[in-house]
C-alpha cells in the first residue's frame, strides 16, 4: 500500500502536461521556441531524413504520408523540451497492429515503476541518448516499392528552413500553410520514433 507521502510522487508523475507548439509559445515564450529548434536540429543533424518535392512522390506515398505531431512538455525541474511524434492513423488500412506498435516502454509502466521505486527508497539513474533509434538503418523502399514519407507543416517547417535554407525549395503552400515532405532514411517508426498513442489505440 502507498502512504500519503507516496501519493505525492504519484501526483508528480501523473501531472505532466503537454502543450501544442502554439500554446507553448504563448505560455513559455522563447523557451518553447528554443526547445522546438533544438528538437528539429537534432533530427536534421542526424541525417534521418531528406526533403523531397511532392511532384516526385507517388500518389500512394502522398496519401499515406505520416503527419508530424509536435508538442512541448515541462519537466519536473522546469526544463522545456520538444517532442516529435508520427501520426500513425494512416497506417491502419495496410499495416497490422503488431507492426505499428512502438517497442518502447509504455508511459503507464514508467509511472508505476517510479512509484514503487520511490516507495522502496531505491536509487534510480537515468540516461538520455538523444535520437538513439533514428540512426537505425531503414530500407529505402518497402516490399511494394513505396518509401516512408513524413509530412511537416506550419511552424516546424519555418524552423527547419532557418536551420537549413535548402529546405525552402521543397516547400509547397496548402491552404495558406507551408508544407514539407521528407523521405525517412532511418527507421523512426520501427525503432523508437514515438507513435501518437491517442491515435493508434482508439480502435483497440
């Protein structure tokens, strides 16, 4: 059983709030912008994707492009961090459940083990290796000859163009919003790139 003191740990673990980039900028200002820039620069510097013009994409690749979801979190020590997710809902029609599930630990497991460790007064060490899994090799095409394409929109596109102006020649304008398509060169999906659980779990 957890005592009152342990409940404090549970609350601290459970009350991690995430914000959209737009909301985070209003709340945290330049800190949020800096966090977004850092996250995008990591992905760019690790050469995990390459920009591609829509005219060079197959119709099925355009239709099945993974939408990018970016959000900001504030850690318990006050740090502001950016996180990039892939919306896997477009995969439902042709990829089975077991193939799209991320092989990483679930948030719930982390929360519960953290509560147990706090209750038992254990020493806990953590190690953060940025973008570990995005450096894993990914075949250029799947068995049907299609590539894994990701679609970035809005502020994220502007940030990438600030990091590397060569992205600008691949931009298109859709309903007044800048859109960029990238070909994933590393295995983001199968090896650790976050899949939005709220999208993937709605049908299970």
